[in-house]
């Protein structure tokens, strides 16, 4: 009762102060506040810089919404009443805070805008030493203003005609330098060796030594041959990353030539570029593969930046069908958030019972996204990887295929054999006794424990 009275009193004082223009308008903290279902919630790791924790909280809440460094005479009572966010949870020891933002602060269907708010100027403020956006909870009205993935896990499994097992693929290596014909040949060997998918590398677009159109045409020709020879569905992911209009032109081109996929470097093209690609995909019906090259500039520092969880959530919302999530430290890239991210991109309703610093999220109409594990993987790492990530994963190996002593086709065979052994529950070393390519791979790279 006393609490309720104090809260009402505080609201009356804040309202009175705002009507009278008294300098209360930088106090966003209310630890009694219970967020409404319509609020956008953000969780931050916050380290103040030579100011109190409360001061840093208020600067963060203000700068990410309606405030600035001083009161402005143009502030209106209605703005303060309806649009001010609330810092409703502070854990000083863990340096964690949660802010609830009224949904009216955000334009439906516009990811660049929400990021310019909650992940905009705030990273550069003097009163904040370190700041990391750990997670966001998006309300139903906001989520429903997006289409989400066109295919997602169910649509991809249907199109690739692979019901249960993980999908396996390769990245043509070296990243750059091969001609269109050499690229297509390596793809052919990877497919006939048993892989489902072949993709371009993140920095291969259209250069003199390898032109986009010619590469796509030649590689799709090889795809068709490989499908005839193996009787299996084979898929090519061409990298369309470029200026926005050019990306749409490349989507039309690959579609016209019978390709099912388009790959984009989502960090490099930005949220606007990704939304444009997704919107155009309503017509193109391509599976969108999201590479995250450059993400670690934002995600790696655990004290400052934006978590990969947030990036993956927004990519799901906009509507990529599959996205790189790391290898749970099994491969060459650092990053221990893989399982958490995988839960988030696959779940219908994700609770906050993981690692304590994430928010529950309903995904309503938004389809689940396929997790892609890539980076330093080889046949011997498959069992450990799948034990952690489960079967709803696309395994991508570049060096782990083209670095095989027997060449690309043998490397592909070894990957397929390792997957078969895992699905049959047979230890790799035993399966290798009857599968030469796998034996060679184990001899070269071993088995990851
Ligand atoms: C892997 C890869 C991928 C990374 C991306 C590379 O090649 O093609 O781009 O895995 O990292 O260029 O390194 P290898 P992440 O198989 O030869 O390592 O998935 O973490 O975004
Ligand atoms: Mg790569």
C-alpha cells in the first residue's frame, strides 16, 4: 500500500514538474516500474565514466530517446509523459541495466531507426566508459510490422528435400583469385563428393578474374550436371553483396538462371540494404543466406558494442532464412554465444532462463532461421559440433574440404562420411576403417574432442 502511494506521489510530482518545466526531465529511473507488453525492452552492460551509475543510466536513457545534455525549452509535458523511457532494473554489481521504451518512439518496419535510437549516439558519450547492447525484447505490434523469413528452416528443408539431418556445404577456396571455370569445377567436385551446398566467399563479388554473371552461369551448369550424376538436390549460394540497386539486379539475374539462393554480407550492406533485399524477395522467392563478415567489430568486445544475439534477432525479424552463428568454439572463430543465438533464431517463444542476461521473446508470425556453423571446420570436428548444436544446422567447411590431401572431391566425401557416421552413431575412427577419404582427413586434422 505504502509503495503504491509513493509511486502515485512520484508520478504526480513528475507530472507537476513537467507541466511547470522544473528540471526533473532527466530522471528516467523508476525501479518500481513494470514494463507493459507494448514496451520495447533493452538490456545493456554499462560502465560509467567518472559519474554515478544513476547519472550514466539517465544519460543513456535520455540520449537513446527524447533527451539531450540539457533541458530544452521546447520539451512538452505530453512528450515527457508519453515518450520517456524508464530505467526499471539496475544491477550495479553486474553493471546491467534494463530500459523500457514506449513503442511510440519507434517507426514500425524500420530497423535502421530503432538502432539509431537504442544503439546510436549512446556509445560515444563521455559519461559512459563502456556500453554493450546485450539483448532487446520486441513487442507483438513491432514484430508484426515485419515479414520475417520467406522460407526459414521448414521452407529450406522442403526445398532441399532434406528432412532431418544437418546440411553440409563448402565455401570455394581460395576466397579470391580463381576464374569462373575454376570456381565452377571446384563446386562440381564438392557436389559430386556429397555436399548439399556450395557458396561464394564473403568477399567474392564481381572482379576481373571472376565476373558475377559468368560465374553464376557456369556454376549453375555444373550444379545441374552434379544433380544428374548424384540424383540429389544441389544448391549454389552466389554472393550478391553490392550497392543496393545492383543487389536487386543480381537477385533477378540469379533467379532468372534457376538459382534458389542469394547470399548477402548483412553487416557490410547494413540494415537498410537488408530490408530492401528482403522486400524485393517477396517477388524473387530466393533463400537468403546471411553472412556476418565484420560482426566481430561490434560483437567481440564483451564490454562495448552490440551482441551477436541482437544482430541475429534483427536479421530474423527482417527475414534472412539462414545466418552464421559461430561454431560454439569448436572452429577457428571466437564466440561463445552460439547456442544462445541458435535458441533465439529457432524458437517460437524464447524464455529468459539462459545465462541470466537475456530477455524473453515471442516470435509470433516470424519463421525460425537456420543456423550456419562455419570457420575452421573439418570432418573430425562434426561430432563435437553437432553434439552442441543439434541437427538443425548448416555446416560449412572451406579449408576442411579443399585442404583434404585427396583434393576437393575427396574432402567433400570425407565431410559426408563423417556426417553419416555421426547420424548412425558410429565413432569416426571406426567408420574410417571402411572409408578412405575420412581416414585421410583424420590423419591430417584428427578428431576434435
Ligand atoms: C570459413 C569462411 C567463413 C567464416 C565466417 C572464412 O572458411 O569462409 O567466412 O566461417 O565466420 O572465410 O573464414 P574455412 P563466421 O572453412 O576455410 O575456415 O561463420 O564466424 O561468421
Ligand atoms: Mg568466408
